[in-house]
C-alpha cells in the first residue's frame, strides 16, 4: 500500500526514545500500567514517566516532550476511512489492537480488496499488474516537522 511505497517512515526517529516521542505525539500516551510492567521502561522514562534520552555528544540526559499532532497531519494523502483504519492498527495497547483477521474486516480494507482482480501472474500483461498495484494509491507522504522539543537537565547521583 501507499505507506510502503512512499519510502518514508511514519514515525521518523533517530533513537528508541525519539520513536516513543513520535508515537506518543501522534497516537496517544502510553498507559501507566503498560509503563509499570515494561521491562525496559527505566531506559526511556523517569520514575515520574517523563520520557528522556542521553545526548551522545554531551553525555547529558534530555527530557523529550512529545509534539502533539495527529495522524491526519502525518498522512495528509489519506481519506478519513484510511486514517481511521491506520489509527485502528496503531493501537499502542496490544490487548486492544486488532488481529490481522479483525483488521481485514475493516470497511476500508474490504473496499480496497474488492476492487482487485486476481489472475495468474504468467497470464497478466505487465501494464495490468502495475494498474492493479496502483489501484489503492494516491500520493506520497511528506513529514518535515521534528518529533519533540528537548530540555537539558543534569543527572546527579
């Protein structure tokens, strides 16, 4: 689909901490009980659940404040049904996230899947294969904003 073909990353990041900041800013905060049970939570969150990372150049810790935005802003080419479908798939809590079978029942996927004609690859002209692949595409994603604001602080023992 388009997200794969656009060759852009939805959650642009340069570290696990900035990935978390991007997800939190676009999707939603991570549930407190998930943070409490996470085995690596201490690597990215303070005891007060503030997101942080160590600056590799200065060796100082920096708070990462997620920039609040929307999936609509990150996927401007998608219609409302597509945005809702992607948001549904990106549920942070795995207990609430749909299975692959549940996701395929989603209306937008059914519409897209119903427009595809299946024929044997060796019988299809090349132009037809390309047209079928492009049936659900519109335009490409362009993300230029940064994921978060940074605030320095000293770690004292």
